[in-house]
C-alpha cells in the first residue's frame, strides 16, 4: 500500500473513531473523552541554513550559529506566527499566518527568491502528506491560502523567505494540530525509483553525511526520457529533503537555472550536503506539460560513502498515486 493510500485510510479510520466516540458520549450522558494529545515534541528548527552549490539558487542558504534549517520558529528577530494552531481534518479552510519582524509588526516587504516572496512547505510529522504551496499576502502582511489537512495529527509548517534588508533567506518552522485519530504512516523503504501517473523517476547518487553529495534524478514517461521539462521556480526541479525524526530541512535547487521557453531533462542534478547520517525523505517537484508533479524518495545516508543509490536496470510499470493533496492544493503558478 502506498503512503498516499495509507494516509487516506488513516483519515477514514479516524473519522469513524470520532463518530463512534460521539455516539457513545451521547448515549452514556457523560462528558466526552478528550482526544489524546499526539503532538510531537517541539524541536528548535530554522530555515535557510544550508549553502547550496548553484550560483544564485544557493545564495543565502548558509548555516547560522550551527543551527540546522527548519528547526526554529524564530531566527534573526523574525518569527513565524500562525493565526491558529488547530484545524479539522478533511475540511477546506484558510491557512493564515504572518512573519513578525524584529519590531514586532508583520513583515510587508520581501526580496523575491526563486520567483516567489515566500515558499510554504506543509507536511505531517510522519513525513506524509507533503505539499509545497505559495500563499498570497495582503497589505497588512498576512499570508493566506485555501488548504485542506487530509488527516489528523501534528503537521509542520515551513516558511522559506528573505525579508527585505536581510542578506540571506530564512526558514522558520512551527507545528499545527489537526484533530482526529492519529494513525502514523510508515516511511517507504528506500528505493531508487518512484512511479506515478505514467512517470518513472529514478534517483542515483552516493550520499554521505557532512560532504557535498551529487544526486541525479532521471524523468521518464511511458518508458521514454522526458526532454521537455518546463521551468519551475527558475529551475527544472525543486528538491526538499527532510530528516526523519526532527524534520531538519534542506532546500536545494539544481545548478542549472531555467527561464521561460527553455526545455530540460531527462536528468536533473543537485548538489546536497546531508548534515548527519540518518534517514531522509526527498521530495522532487518538476513541471511537465503544464503541471507540477512530485516524486518522493526515502534515502539512508551513512558516513562511509558506501550507501550508493543504484537505479534499477528496468523501470516498473506500476502506477502509484501522486503525493496526497499535491494536486488539490494550488501552487500559485
């Protein structure tokens, strides 16, 4: 069973559990039992801490004080402040937040990075339900976007941005709570191919902790190389890597920049430095035929350089579903 299907099944089971719980409460005429608090312990996360090799795309992603990106809600005087931290599963809502500046007021001036003033990553704490979206900002500095949390549990928000006047980008992270029974979805086993909607994306590389590692993604469709990838956020691919456990954040763009009218593929290469050994979830966004697609990989990173990712000799013909909610949530492009 795919992680997308498992997440949907968990959401359905959670809804049934809530329905039976409500019926029991009414029948017994007692106060309903409070739902268990499944909030994962908060970790200090910070965004914008990893310097990437590509000129232009990596600028500003440098370590600050040894803190890993995405582990802190506040950095350099800037704080990610959601309008609320409680949501209902399966209900379309308005996800709203501000970036509070050093003066305590919402930030209204930004420096555009990767064609956007702000990038928002949303993922559940078990690394399921990944989404990369681009909210809009009103004159008061409030960011908002229609959003549907697909299942109960604790979800992580990452805001990637560069305030005007600051010489680097920041990545701030915070948790929000979605009510309902939390049924964790296990990470997929490490594999070098991800198949969905007729696409087969293969991953090759030799990741090693603490050193720059080259990762190569190759996009095929219907058994043929895709050679007409379209520019997406100023490149032919966008890669987010999250460390399992604390969700430390690595944000990487390929060395080759892309502008309107250019065509790319089938390979997309990234230079990425994994800070420590461990298990990472990699989410590759690319655009083809006017649509943004996401391929997901689980990668184990070691310290001896012996964890090479070897592509399969033959590509599977499976049609695994895409990342849950990725298409239903607007990207703003």
